[in-house]
């Protein structure tokens, strides 16, 4: 945030110059455009040259470091492991979908059983006799009262 407040017309101090050298290295062309003019002026001072020499040594150390490319065996193992993980993930989703559908079916069966248990009249009652036209929800026979509809 302080980087954005610095303008090109403000002189650069050693602390800011050192922070930029640590972040961007000793090559001033890699530094942010807004900082390059002030950095070029400060780099001509003894303190600026000392900071750039230290940053240049770090740049040289980092430039010498090389990372080997992965072997074909490692590459093949990574690709095979990724394929296995994808396949297992698909199988898990398939089984969870099946469990979800079974759960919905079971919930429907339990709800239906509960409804029938609550709505069905007691069979020991002397006043109600179930016949062929009766359902758990009432009489569905031809004599049912349909005038109220």
C-alpha cells in the first residue's frame, strides 16, 4: 500500500530501496515502472550500489539453482493415482445417490405406514364394518355422500 503512495517525483530512501531490491532483485528493469526513475537516482549513491551488490549476489545464487524435471516413473505414478482418485470419486457419488434414493423410498414407506396407522379405524369397533367399498380414508362406495362436493 505504501508502494502505491510513492510517486516518481519523491526521492527514494535507503529503506525503500532495500525493500525493492529484496523483492525484485538487482536488475532495475524488473522493478515497478513507477519506482524505476527514483531507484536509478538512488542506485548511483554508495549506499544504493552496496544494496544492489548484495541483491546481485542473491540473484546469482538463485540463478544457479535448478530443479530437475520429474522422472517418467514419477509422472506415470501421478497420472495413474489421479485416474484412480477420479474413478473412486465417481463410484462414491454413485453409491451416495443410491443411498439417497433408498432413503427417500424408506421415508415414503414409513410415512405411508404412519398415515395408514393413524387413519385406519379400530377394527374392534362395533359401529363400523369394512366392506369391499371401504378404504382407509373413508367409504368410496356408490352410496358415498357426493352432494357436498
